[in-house]
C-alpha cells in the first residue's frame, strides 16, 4: 500500500492540484494585507518664497520618491501612483545642504489603504538655488526660405519689438538673442502673421530652455516687406567744355547699371538714375578726368541699392584729341542738288581738296563715296559760280574750311539758239562739189551777195 502511494504519479499531481485549490480558497476567503510600493513625482511648493528673494532653484538628482503603504491583496491593482500627492516645502529647506523633507498624502482610494503611506527613499529632495535674472531683448527676425525670383526680402516690423525674459541667471546667460521664425518661401508680396519668440545662442542656433525660463509676453505680430528687384542704368550728367581740339566722348564706370529694390510702384516708375555731381565736369580738359560718386544719394525715396558692397563707384570722363584728314575729290564725283529745269549745269573738270575733323577711329573709316559730296545750285542764276562742297558726315565728324567747285550755269533756250546758229554756220562753210563748168557772172555775184 505504501509503495503504491509513493510510486503513483497521478496521485501526486492530484495532490498538488488539490493543495493549490485549497490555497486559492483560503486567499479568497481571508484576503490578507500586504505592503505595496509606488513611485510618485514630488512637487515643490512655496517656490514664491525664493522668487520674492529674486532667487530660483534647480532639483539635484531625482524629482520622484518611492512610497509604501498597506492594502488588501485584492485591492492592489486599483491603487495607482496618481492616488498620492508628494510635496516638498521650500519653507522647510535646510539652507546648508538644500535638503527639503518630502511629505505624502492620499488623494484618492483612501478607503482601500490600511496604513501609510510613508516615504521610503529618498526621504528628502535636494535643490540648488541661484539668482533669478530678468532681461529685456530686442526681437530679431529669422525668415525661413527664399522669396520668389526677382524679389528680395525687405525690412520686418514686429509688435512688440522687445521682449522680457525671466529665469535662472545661468540659463539667461546662454541666451544671445530672442527672435521669431516665419516662412517666406516663394513669397512675391508682403508676409504677415504671428509667431512665438524663441531663444538663440551667439551663432544663431536655437536653444531649448526648460520651464524655469519664461517669456513675460505673448506672441509677436510681424510683417515683412517683399521688395521687387529691377536693374536700372546710370545716366551721368557731365558739365563743362573740353579744350579746343579735344572732345568729350562719354563717361565710363565699372558699374554701368545697378539693381534696386523697392515697392512695385516705385520700381516701375524708374527708368534711369540721373547722376549730376559737381565732380562730373570736363571744363578745359585735355585728358581723361577721373572721379568718384556715391550713387545711393541719387536714389528716389523708398529704393535701396542691392548687390553692391560699396555704393561709391569710380567714374572716368573720357576726353580724346581730334584729328584732321584731307581727301581729294574728283569734281565728277560731286552731285548737284537744287537743279532747275530752266538751266543746264556743268561742273568744271578737275579735283578739289576737302578736310574732315573727328576722332581717329571715326575719321579713318571715311571714304569719298561714303561722304557723298554735294554742291547746292538751288536759286542760282546763269553764269559761272563757285559753289561750296558739302559732305555728309557721321555725327562725330565735322567738315573744316571751305571748299568750292566751279559750276557753269546756262539757260536752256539760249543754249539751243546758239547751237542752231553754230550748226547753220557749219553747213554754209562746207564747199560744194567741184563742177566741170565755170560759174556764170550772175551766179558769182549772187554767191558774193
């Protein structure tokens, strides 16, 4: 019998199951008490005591505490960390170590807790105090993105334009600037909105600050102007007359045009920038005149120069000597203008000399055919006349001296009568064919007559 009981596996398993059921029945009937622990946050109270002394604090180490309490086994799952409130009163701080005792109380399910709660670890919370600083910062704008092509981000107005920050001195010292960020990507008109200020270090990087650093104001309203860009040519107004035999040929500069930024209306209305400065003067000059002008002072109100490091630009007023060149013109190449049908005209054969003055590069490119020499015979009566030869020249060249050509003018009727008389005279002077018979005395007398 004994061996049967000891060697029977099924009986052993049945015994274990029965024992568990008996234990479970006892637990369910007895529901014994047990010690339970929870980890709960610790709240610092009466912090205004430090603030009134212009001080603030920072928790050193853990900011939670482990508590213990007794409750029925079946009630353990019902009791949460949120059912307790742990606090540390600044007024009870030990100044030497900065230790504050932790107290805990039940805020919910108090009927389920048999004893406690008590603080197990740590029994105190430690804080470190430091001076509290209040500092005012001028707000800065940090636009994000790029405006539309052909436009430029302009000035930003903010309301308010300053903010006051309060917090631990060590954290306030890390703040280099306070500003707002807003999106301007693709903007082609003014951008407006509201934004919450953020903190930035000396390199413009955003700083993450804890709740101990506070802004003593709300959001900031902003408006950023978006300005249109336009390239405008410079027109230099030069005064004075160069010396005799020289010519002012133009102003040269490394910046013939500038890009300006402004409102659409202001930019559209501007076609050139006229620069009239006392320094732009070539009076009596025999060589180039070099000077400098500040172009910013000639811009209309509301426009600014963009893309230049310096608005003072060099200007060279170019002065070059004039040269004279003579040309030999055949009189047959001279065209008559102003002819009348009443007269016939004849230009006396030969050559005439004409002289042209201008810049070397202009004079060298001239030819007789390109100058198209003419003589104006309009309104002139018959006779032999000296008519001035006139050249058709480029704007930068002039004809010097007077060159005349001899023109014979005759009335066409007089010319015709003369030609007829000459023709008849020629016919009479031609001898008749010889005859074998001698002329009679009567014929001889008639011929003499």
